[in-house]
C-alpha cells in the first residue's frame, strides 16, 4: 500500500523527470537521467534499466542499455524469454508482485521480489522497455505504474524525433 510519503516522492520524481526532459540534449541523456532519478528517488526501486531492441538482430533481442543497480547477467534477452520478453512481445505493461511465483522470471538478483516492465513505443511499435526491480514484494502500485509508463512514453516520443 502506498503512503502519503510515497506519493510525495513520486510527485518529486515526476517534476525532476519533466525538467530533465526539457533540459536533456538527446534520448541517451534522457534515458540515463531517468534511471538515475528513479533509482535515487524511489526507495523501493532497487534496479532500474532500459532494454532496447537491437535493430539488426533477427530474431529480435532486447539489449541492456542505461541502468542503475547491480550488474545483471541478463544483458541480452530474446523476446520469448523472461518478464522482459513478455512485455516486449505483448506490448503491454507487466507487473509481477511475487517473482518467485512466475515461471517466466529470469533472476537478476536473489533479492528481487517484484518487478514492473513497461514497453517503449516508437511510431506504434515496441522499440524497447523500462524495467524496474524491487527487493520488496508488491512494490508497484497504480502510481508507480503511472510514473514508469510516463518515463517510457517520453523516451518513445523523443526517439520519434531523432
Ligand atoms: N527479470 C527480468 C530480467 C532482467 S533483470 O531483472 C535486470 C526478466 O525476467 O525478464
């Protein structure tokens, strides 16, 4: 359950991200800044990272981009694997309250208990995704989903302008 303090933190993070979006020079800087703000500001976001679909690979594969948190063994994820593959192939946000109960889950850290993955769309097609892991079960409520989706959306819009 989210507290008033959680809501305030999300509002602060959103303000910083809006500012970052106007000040950053390109998508790369925007993505780096989003991972930094979400990881530093949101206390339960223990790993935050982008995976982008490698344009040259066939079948398509998600490649780790900017991230904050411990290094993950999963730097390249095919679209038919993991929660990451599920979000990219369905084009839908996936929220997992208890990763131990999901057979698709690819472990990044033994401490991870819950995860949210949000696709990044560019001209209506999935181009990548924003993945957040938490050491706390059920860490991603409605407001969390909203801010992570907002971040994925501004990255998609920026990529459309490049
Ligand atoms: N847990 C993800 C893999 C990426 S790590 O969490 C960073 C998955 O199941 O696809």
